[in-house]
């Protein structure tokens, strides 16, 4: 596809990559059936091909986008199914991220929208503040219909179970038996408040398989929340901060890997070098962190797991998180690990389509997210599972809102099968 960016624009490595993505697209249409929003809405401008056209006009002309362009870019989930299915190899992820940053910088949204997006970008990366907001949301639930419409999805998202306090201290957990590796665990932000059992299961299974696990409270949110809201400055600050924290640990005692058990975080960690591509020194430092980053299922597949018994296990429907299967290209490892652990695993029809969570998407686009959730739950229910497993806290929270069976993290099942406690949800 022909482009007309100026030489000045192409001095920016992020615009360079966006221009390359646009130029690589041949508008073949293979992306259309891969795209969840096109599948649900049937609008060409809500397909990757249509959005690429809109983003080219906006970025090439360095324009303030129209409300129509913003609407269709906002509706994109960044699920990256189109990127997996593209025969030309278009890097849609970097293109849509650049478009979002451009929109955030140049477009003036209506005040309620601005306030909601600011609140999400400030609140979600702060576990203590987010935990408090969940408690307040529970109190407000009986009067949710009387509150402003943008607040209702936030109130509906508050979990029913206990809300844990944030992990406030650094901690190292020794390996059981002979130490095979020393790994860092990204403890996350949202997950700390609503599902602390995921970190606990991750620590148990890693130490059981010979890993010393280091948790650093100073390593804040990975930056993905701000990044996907187009908040470039906040993203860069978080990324640089985390790079510096992990570098200090690397300098002290070394690390064999940095583990993420929320796949959205893992995708972000692996893209640290590109986020800082316009600062050469930071680019290399980010690349070092990216090279060490592994999803927990990816790393366990490398280590190998040892099931503790052959007792009967429930049938599991595996929900492949988009950020894991498309963003990180970690597709078979979780399924193979679950089968090695003794579970019968079913994979639903249209497994490439998003469940509608997509970071803050289910809060900003609740109607579309709701349609996608119902579609996904129908596909999962058709496999007649006794439980659903996924590798991302966003997917787990999204599906728990309507699933007829328990929804748990893959690592909780693997921990159970290798000697840990049975997941509470089961």
C-alpha cells in the first residue's frame, strides 16, 4: 500500500514502524474473519483493513482525528488476531499503539470520557487505591442504576470474593531441593487486588520445580494499561522505572528469567525495547528485559513439570488469552502442560476470537464487550467443561461474570496437579 509520510516524520522510529505496517498491508481482507469487532458489528471500518485506512489518513497528514476515526480506533480490542492471520506480516500492534498515542495527544474528548480514561490510567496501576475502589464499588452496587453511565461497568466489575491488600514488601522464596534457576516474578497490579491466589500458585509451582523466586514491590505496573489508553508519557515513565528496578536485581544476584503470569503484562514486557525505540540507550536496556521475559506457562514448558499423582481431574475448556496466543505466540504450551498434568482439555470453536476483556476495553466499550463475552461463553459451554482455564486475569474476570462453571488461571490447575492445593474456585 502506497504511503506519503514526510522525511521529518520518518525520523521517529515509532512512525517509521507505523509507516512500514501500512505499506505492508495489501488490503487482501484475510483479517476480516479474524477480527472480533468486524464479526460482531459487520462494519468495514471496524475491521483491521478499515482501521488501517483511517489511521493512515490521520498519521500521514499529522491530523487531529475526526470523531468517526476515534470511534473506530477506540473500538479496536488490540487482540492481534488480525496480526496472527495476516499473510503479509503487518505489525498491526505497533500501528494501532501509535494511533492511540496520536489521538490522546491531539484529540479533545468529551469531558466524561476524559475523566474516565484518566481515572483508569491512574487507578488500575495502583493496587492499594484499586483495592479501595473495589470496596467502594461494592457499597455502591445497590444504587448503580442511579449513577452516571460510565461508572456502571466499573461497579459491575467488582468481584464478589475477598479483596486482598497489595503486596507491600520485597520477598525471595527459596527453591525446594536443588536450585535450578533464579527468577523474578512480576507481581502485577490489578491481579494483586482481585486474585492473589494466582501469584501464590505461581510461587509454589516454581519453587517446587527448583526455582528461587524473587518478588520486587518496586517493580510497578508493567505499563500496559497506560499504553493501551494512549498515555505515552505515563507509559514511558513506568517502563523506565521497571527496567531500572530489574537491572538492580540483575546486578546484585542475576536472574535467569522474569516471569509474568498475566499475559497482557508479558506482552508488554516483551515490547519494552520498542516502546523506548527513540532513546537508543534505553532501547538496549529494554531489550535486555524483554529477552528475559517469559509467560509462566512458557517457562514451565521449558522447565518441565512433574505431576504428583494420576487421580482423576476435571475436564477443562482452555480459553486462549489473546495477549498470549497472538501477542506472545504462546499457543500450545498451556494446553500441552494441562494434558501432561492429567487434565482432559477441550479447545472451543473460534478460539482465536477475543472474550471482550482486552485490558480496559470491557469498561470503555461495555456493549461490544458484552456481546463478545456471550459469544465466547457459548463456545466454551459447547465443550461441556467442568471448569474453564485461562492465562490472563482480564479474561478470567470477564468470563466469571457469566460462566456456569468455575474459571481459574492455568497455573492454579498446574500447581494443584503437581502437589499444591486444589483451587478455591473448584
